C-alpha cells in the first residue's frame, strides 16, 4: 500500500469546516483513498472512500486532486464529537488489511 | 443497525496465562479482521479470515492463533501471555465478494491487561 503523509495535529473551531489534508504521491492506479477516524480508545470508524472522483456522504466530503497525489477530507460543520484521530489510508481494494499510519489528531474547540 | 460485538470488553490476565477473545461480525458479513493497538500506538493488522479460511496475515506472534467458525464468528487465542501483549484488540468485519474487500466496520474492542 502507498505511504501517506498527514499533519500530526489540527485545531478547528466548532461549527466551522474542518479540512484535513493527506499526501499520497506514490498512489497507484487501482488504489483507493479511505478515511477512518478513531475517537479516544473506541474502534476506528469508516468515514468515506474514493478512487478519483470527489465523494460525499452524510458524514463528510472527499476531494481528490486530478493527479490523485493528494486528497482532503472535509467535515462541513465540525462538532465537539468530531474530535478524534483521522487516518488517511491508501489501499488496494483486493488487500485485506488496513495500514494505519500516524494520522491527524483533530481537536474541535468550542 | 447491528454492529460488531466483541467479548469480553475487559480482560486481566497474568504472564504466561492464555486468553481467548471473541468477535461476532455484523450479520451477512463473511470477512473478519483482527487488529492490535498498543498504548499510544496506531492499530496494527494481525490476521483476517474470509469464509472461514485465513485470508491474510500481518504481524501476529506465533503465540497467537485465530479461527473463524461456521457462523462466521471468530476467536483470537493468545498463549504464554507477555506484558507487551497488553493492548486494545479490535475486530472488524466486512462483506466481500470473491475479489474485492469493502470498508471495514470495527467493534468496540477488548482491553487486555497482562500483569
């Protein structure tokens, strides 16, 4: 799986959009970008995934650059409950495991 | 909606003892994954099963073994426990067709403490 690079931490004001970047410059053509988050000591939670088109669901939006070398997860209106470690994972859909890198610790501030 | 169930939620064992962790996947999910998360670390993949067969293996110690049963639940057996085995153990499940693995849904975890 391709290596990803994320900032170690970010703050976001409550009610504002949180934009979490991820670099994956060595991504290959069949690899998807997945985002998971882990709220303190809970099981990781799937958020969204995409291949090359932008994706949106009830939790977040995923913007993938045209060259697919980077992406941004957008939480449109961050709440205190969104405070968590966010993991960007690049993965071959045929692979079984998820490789959790360091992730970004997002703190939503009241 | 039904989620992944793990039991027990907390387990305390002494060094050299054995432990068995159980995982009940979401209904109609036939693939199970096990992850270990040490204190202050990120989750690490241990092993996975698809249709009761081991499908992939990560950094699982030889002292650990796992299996998936006919009802798709899975058990992680850990022997000769060491202090370093103290960690959160997560189970995840996903549906799968014959080739593609979909997003994984995680359980709440079992916190194992080895004293």
